[in-house]
């Protein structure tokens, strides 16, 4: 797999990771956020489910971001080693 392919896959992983993080942070109802912050709720199991889903989205988002950054670093390292190998001494 070439360095360009790795860089593109890394960028795609970064986009997926940012989507998961944004989804866990931004796309929450304000009322739910206030209830969760102040500890006031209806008394159902829905906040527990929302909390677990939110945490899973954060973990998946950071996982994709980490994989994306690592793939981009490998691609950059491959390009740098190729340039050093072809450089005349």
C-alpha cells in the first residue's frame, strides 16, 4: 500500500472519528444535558442508556482519530525515508 493510500485512509478515519465525537457532544438535547449536569431526572433507565451510548461514541471517535493520525504519520515517514534514500550524497 502506498503512502498516498495510507494518508487518504488516515484522513477518512479522522473524519469518522470527528463525526463520532461531534455526535456525542453536540447532538444532544439541551434538556438532557441540564438534567444530567444537575442530577435531576425522571427516574427512568433512559439516562443510563444515553450515558453508555455517549461514552461508546467518545471511545470510538478517539479510536478512529488515533488510527487516522498513526496512518498519516506512517505515510509521512514513508515519504521522508524515500526522499532520503534517493537524495544524492
